[in-house]
């Protein structure tokens, strides 16, 4: 994996970003707003191309309107957001359709490519195979980010990892799993009742209050 020279900076390296699952909740609420903030701060190149790809039958302008729904009112009126929106395109297609990926490749039309898979885990391998066969850049780097639960247990996670490594070099594969904390939360009760010393003090006489914080409005 080629490193980015410090003298160039992240905002000066040519980059094309493909968001697979772009019409989904995660992409619209989190990914696109985050990309806009990077663009606004100069951490993405001025001529970056961001192509959304999903099954939803949307036109470019209709998709751009969906992006705007999750941008703050102040930012919506900024010149930075207007420039960012011009960099956003959309391609509709099925995740198992090679021809749809060829259309996405035409929309990217650049060297360095980053593919962000905001998709269910069962689609990771199919999408990665189509990316490798139809969307790779011959002149720059090709990197893939997989998002969401990486398998449902250790066995499925290992199999998914093995299948992806057959298609993508390990140094070009990045994993983001915001689901990792679920088992820890579920195990609180196990910890409480399976440990004798804790069981004696985790009760109404020893605990004054319990505070539960929900970090998201949805989910």
C-alpha cells in the first residue's frame, strides 16, 4: 500500500470515492456529512469525485436532495457545500450486476479509488468481486472499506475475512465494525450474576442509580 507523502497532504492526492449502499440510512446520516466536513476542511482534494451506488432508482439531482436532508442548515447555505454537492454523483444498479459496476467505473473516471461498502455483510464478497473485475484503477491505488457487523460470530468472521482476502490484498482492506460493543453490553447481566462477589453488591441497596445514554436518535 503506497503511503501518502507528507509533503503532499491528504487534500492534494487525487481521489475518487465510491459509496456502495449510498441510499441507505448509514450513508446519508453519517458517511456523506462526514465527507462534507473533510472536504470543507481541505482534507479531501478540491476535485474529488464521490459516486453513490445503490439499488434505489434515483436520478443524480434526486439523490443530492436526499444528501441535503442531513446537513446542518448553516452548512446548506455555504459555498463549500455547493461545491461539495457538485462533486457528488449517483449510479443505480444491483450489487450483483457487472454492468452496473461498469457504469460506476465510468462515473469515477480517475486514478486512486476508495470503495466504501455500507452494505449488509452477506453482500461484501459479491460487491468486492465485482469491484475487482469491473472498477479497479490500473494507474492508482484501490482500497476497500467494509462497514457494519463483520460476521455474526468468530466462524463467520473468519470465513468472511478469508473470502475477502482472495479478492483484495490485506494492505488494501479496511474494516469498520460499529457493532462490536453489543456483546459487551449483553454480557453485563452475565457478569453480574456469574460472579459471586459482584452479585452481592450489585443490588438496590448498593447502587444509587443507573444511567443509560443513547448516543443515536435512531437504531
